[in-house]
């Protein structure tokens, strides 16, 4: 695991802790190498149920198509579990011909010693030790499963895309201390992925308290919606505050994106479970900040 991944995981656990939600499944982890997300589902399931569950969440049972992906998923999700989790491979169509059921190429494999050994009675893939796999029996064994999402698929549900953004204060393009006042509708492009370090489209900058104004960007979704997750890309060495009014209880809910210490700011994923029509993005005035801020991308993913 590289330093960026470790830092991001720390960040994710912090942001998830703000959520207060409790569930048995693992946190979602982001693989910066391919830009995909993963989560371990801890309820014991057949392979078929696990595959169905991931599909219903907009993803698929994990496909480990490289040594990097296999190591990452093993270290982050399989290793901390007390079980061997299902993966998205099967040879049920044709015995001995393994395929990833989402259509990914079967270009890499990591069988345990002696596996696969089950012939036509074992047609479904699961972890079976350190970085290695087994062919297992779908209907007999019940295991955890590891879901995977690729961003392009996931972000089809970005309900912030093309919606209105209001800017309170003065925002500009072209970098800090220069450039022209921005047409802030450009930050609604929602073009977040698959490039994780995209600062060249729709970025807006501001200088805090330039005119004694607490700068804010307010994203209007157009109607009250149940938002599961937001994605945001902000400057990396300041604390940012995301807030929204929850229409369930009328209270303003908040999440802080803490300052981070690595180079370029990656996309941050925050599970919000919000029922709202607006999100406000600003510098957290109680937190760290150097007076110069920027936001590049914002996406809001509606719950099913
Ligand atoms: Ca994969
Ligand atoms: Ca088989
Ligand atoms: Ca086997």
C-alpha cells in the first residue's frame, strides 16, 4: 500500500466516523491505482446472493485483474475479515474456463496450491489464504463478499451534474491571486473520474475574507433528494466544511474534510445519507487554512 492510499484510508475512516452510522460491513476503500471502490459485505451469502447484492448497489463482485488489485483488496478487505470472501469469477458456463462475470478480461490469476480442484462441483471464486484463490461451491458455503465499483458506472447517478451553483463572495479561475472572476456554473461539470487529479476543468479559487465575506459555494439539486454519497475535490492543505439541511428534522448537518499532507488532492468520497436539496461548500473557519482555497469537482449520488 502506498503512502497516498494509507493517508486516504485514514481520511475515509475519519469522515465515516462523522457519519455515526453503524453497520457490520467494512468501510469503503478506494484504490488510487485504478480509481475503483471496494467494500466487504460481512453477511454470509452464497456466491449468487453476493453477486446480486453488489449488482443492486450499482457494482459487481470484485474482479482482481492485476497483482496490484489483488494485493490491495487482500490487504484492505480480505485480511481484516474472519472469513474467505467471494470474488467475481466463475467457471460455471464452461468447466475450467474461468471468467470475470462483469466481462473483465481473465488476464491474471492467483490460485492457491492445488486449486482449482473442484471440477464441476466448484465453480465460484473466493479467497483462500494470503493473496490466493480457491474454486468453491456456490450453494454449500456461505461467505462474505467483496463488491467493487468503477467510477464511470457509479457516477451515472450524479444528480448534481448540470445543476445550479451559487457563489457567495468572489471566485476566480486561473490560480490564486490571478485570473478572472469565474462563471461558477463551470464547477457543475461533474466530470470527476476516471482522472483522479483533474484540476484542469471547472476549478474555482478564492481568497478568504478578501472583502470580509465568508466565501461559499451552494449547489442546488433542484428538488429534495435522498443523497447517499458525495464526491468532492478540494485544495489539499486546508479544512473544508460541507453542510446541508436535513429535511427529516430541519437540522443542519456537517462534514469536515480535514487538511491532508500529500501532494495533489485526490477526490474525497463522503457517505452522507442526506435528504436535502442543497449542499454548501466552504472553508471550515474553525479549522486549518492558509487563506487560499479551491474546489474542482463535486458530485452527489442519489440513493436507489
Ligand atoms: Ca477489478
Ligand atoms: Ca469448476
Ligand atoms: Ca476448490
